[in-house]
């Protein structure tokens, strides 16, 4: 449970975590301030009875006199020694703490000290996160890629390597068709799970109809609606938990654990899913994808590429 809370907390932006932490401090300061104002309602008047003990010490003989002294202590409502009632003593000490004198300036000093600690801690955390965000891996899942044909002819014209890389058509490739994953970051990433499925376009639209556009794929995969659970049992493929290392080469890797033997059988269908991975700092991230497969291309559908990721 604590790990889930920490994971959810760490996903919040630094400024939001800072604001919430300061807000907790403000709330605590207000609580103490209200307590100080209302304290006379439940705190009894302080006991002003005092006891005095005297003692005498013999003075040196050459002075010829005795000096006396007094120890003055506040009288306690319970007897000292073995006869003291432990519960009464505890209750008295607790009341002494709760009803002790607290000044408004004490609250201000405590709150400002708290703010200084929070600012210093978040400054270090912010620098650490900025470094990690600059150096971490960023995986992006593309559509299903095939193997390039050695030679392709269309309209009696040869297609060179540049055309295959930048103006690629489905007919320039052959099966098997595998999920393409690219690392656009600065360090390596390790995939931990790929959840994916296939369904007709209209069916996919109906499945995500009630979800936010910016997190439709994630919400769909996490949904526990009986209707969607039944639908996912039909459309989701077996998830892959095989770990693979993706170096920061900015070249698409063919992920062979997600594969179609014949792409032509799924024209007009959507391939969708979620790729979960860890960076070199052992922090978990995810990216989602949804592509409509057409005759010659794969078109991104929805906002999964731009918004549904971490």
C-alpha cells in the first residue's frame, strides 16, 4: 500500500508536491493557532500554590554565623514517591504540556522553520528529477513493422533506401509484422511488460467511449467493468513479460514478442496497447499506442502517443 502511495506521489509534478507539502504545514499552523485561541475553554487555571523548603549550612568557624537558604517549588496535585498514582501523574503531566503557554510568535517561528526545511528538500529533489528527466530513456511504440524487401517495384520505378526510410509504404515490406519500439532518450531502457490487442475500428471507438481522450488506452486496460472485462478477454492478446534492452539509438527495434503473421487480415483494425519499462534509475514508466492499419500505412488514432504516457 505504501509503495502504491509513494508511486502515485512521485508521479505528481514537483511544484504540485511542493504546494501540497506547504499546504500541510499551513493547515498544521492554523490548527495550532485555533487551539491556542480556544485553549482557555478546556484548560483549568494553573495551580499557583507553591511549597517552600529551607536548609541550613554551617558557615566556616571564622565567620561565626550560619547561612540559610530556601528552595521554592510548585506544589503538585499528587504525592511524590511510591504513593504517587501513575495515572494521575500522567494526566497531570499531559495537561501541563497541553495547557502550557504558547505564543503566536512561537507558531510563526515553527512554521517558517518548517518552510525552510521543505524548500531546501524540494530544491534538492527538483535538481535530482531534472537530471533524471534529461538523462532517462523515452520509449515510443510504433505500429507493426515488417522486413524490408530487397527490391520493390511500383509503376516500373525502383524505390531507393531513402524512400523506404522516409516515405515507407506497407508494400515495401513483408512479414512477419512486429511491434516497432524506439528509444528517443539518452540512456537505455528495459521493457517489463507489453499489453496489446486487436479489434475493428468501430469496436475500439465504442470500447473507449466513456474514457478521457488523453488516457483512453490506459483506462481501457485498467477497467474492471464486467462488459469491458468480457470484451478484453476476447480482444486482448497474451501480454509479453519478456525483458528487452533498448539502447538510445533512435532506431526502431522490432519487438518479436508482439507479432502478426499476415497484416492484410487486419486492414481497418486497430492495434493498441501499453508498453511498461524501467530506465537506468530503476524508475518505472509507460507509453501507450493505438494505430489503425490501412492498406499502405498505419495511422495513429486518438491521443495515446502525445498524452497517455509517463
